[in-house]
C-alpha cells in the first residue's frame, strides 16, 4: 500500500525505568497482529535494547552485522561531503532510512508485518560512532533537518505505523523524536513526584514547541507504569490523582467535550492505560503477548492493548491470538540459557602488598641514601615498569603477571649488580637498588 497516511508515534520518558521500550515493542506487535505494516525505530542510541524484545524473530539477534540509525546518519554525512560526480562518475546516492529496516521473521495475520531499524551495528566501534557524531553540525552544515523531514514523509507512505523509542530525558536526539518526527506522543512515567513533574513539564514543553514550530498540535498520551496494584492503596490513589491533575490540560483530546478540562471525562482513559508492575517481566525481555492473555485487566498485555486502542484512533482492541503451543515455544526461545552467558575474563589487580612503597621510602631514608642515588633508583624502577607493561597482555591472569613481575625485578637487580661492578664510584646507590628489588621480588611470593 503506497501513499498511505501512516502515523509516527514516539514513546518518551523523562526518567528511566518506566518500561518504555517494552511498551513500545508490545504495542508494535499488537498493531502488526491486526494486519498493519509497522516499523519500530530504536532511537535510544546511548542504551539500545529494543532488539532484545524481538530476538527470536531476528536472523542477526545480536546485530553484530546489521547497520542501523547511527550508520544511516554517518552515511548521510559522508554523501554530503562527497563532491558531485563529473563526467562518467555518477553522483553518490543518498541513503534512505528504510534501507536499514530489518523485517521480522514472522507471518502475522491479515498480512501485517513488523520491521525494525536498530540503533546501529553492535560492533566494537558502535560507542565511538555514537559519541563522536555531532548532531548540531548534522542539522546546520549537512542539511539534517531537511533529510529527516524527507525520511519522515517517506516512512509515512511506506508504513501504517512508525513507533520511535526515544532517548530518556533531554538530549540532542530527543528533540528530533519528540518535536520534529511524531504525529502522536506517548509519555511514560512512574508514580513518584520526580517522574510525574518531570514528565508533565517535558510534555507541556513539547506541546508548546510543536505548536510554535509546526503550527499544529499533536495528541499526547501520558501512561503511568509499574503500578503496584496490591500495595499501599491510599498512597497509590493519592499519587494517581496528583498525576491526573498534572497532565489534565494535555488530555482534553480524550474527552467528549473539548471546551474545558474535565477530569471525570478523562478518568476512563486513565483507567485504560494504567500499567501494573508484573515481576515476571523484570527478568527477561519478553513480549507480553506470549505470556499473558488478551483483553484482561491488571496485566501488562491488557494495558498495552488499550494503549494501542487509543493511539490507533480507537480501532485496535487487542492482539490477534496465537496458538498456545507456538507461544510456549517462543517463550522457550526467549529464556536465558547457561550457554548464552557472555564470555569475558576478569583481570584482577596484582596482589602486591599495598604498603610496599612506604616501606621502600622508609628503608632508603633509614640508610641516608643520597638524593642522586634515590633518583637513580627511581629511574631503574620506571624502566622496569615500562618493560613489564609493554610486554604484558591484558588477558594474562593475575598470577602470571605477578610471576613475570617478580622475574623482571630479579633480572633488573642482576643488571644493577653488574653495573655496580663497572662503576665503583657509586656502590652504595647500586647496592641499595639491588637489595630493594630483590626484597620486593621476594615479597611478591606471598599472597
């Protein structure tokens, strides 16, 4: 379906720990199961994790060979800096964001589809690509604003829904996700003063900025999450009432009458989207559709289905049910396995007695070693350290490194003894260094 009027929905949270990414993944799955073409974009570049919820359906589940958003903007900058082709040389092709989309390996009912644009290829250079990209230059020097606007229009023609997982808080990229790109904004928060006031203030600021820059308004849907439904009833109800008042001016679009703020009319919306805390989902990134039953209360899936209902213009009422045996098989694919544990080798610090430096200084002082001799000793130790660290490997165990250090000290002591015999004018200094090094080498034998 070309030239469709797709909707871009940004999921935003002022603070972390709201379950924002899980809610986005669940809503995306619910929409796709109802026959829609859905695209998910992981715009949380500093802490990407959206792909974890889709792991059983990705061929490259760790994204080690799959480029994404940060690679797209870098490619855009490279093309902008490349001179136009002359003669037989063709002009470089500008990248399209949709070229970086990966389609999930699942056949949805009614022809729906779910695709993902990850944050970027998760290789050893990912952090460097994110940290060194200058978004201000991208917009001011390389036409980033026009590029993103063109991509926004193109994606809306290609997909029915585009869901963006935005960066938490205020950052260079959060403005792109919350002001320039979306048609709808979902603001998630937890029930504490800091999260509520911060999210409400951010939502009000976004609303004002969109009105000023785009000369339009976008519907904003606040969603309280991680609600303990069985504890502290009085405190919970008081904080919920506080949150409803904080967001009330932004929620008139859910009312039947729009002429004034009506908390009573808004209450039906709040009851729909309040998302409970379910401990099961704290231990693994699993889509709620595979664990919980559809169209239920006091479940994550039920709350996310009702979020989908509101952001879809009240057309989607629930996830398309899947076969129970298949759901159980997918649950097994999500489960952590011992063989999947990340392999790494910890190199603890060398077990050298911490007071050895003070002992050496006191030992030298007690023997009234001359200043020149002390300097010579320091040079020898620095030489020994440089030799040792240049030869050591980051993967060597602490015991191996300790053995080699002891051997190096003994070797340097032997060299000092040899040099002392050649220079009879400085016997005390060299004897001091030799004895100290042999003493330290002996101490290293003790744990």
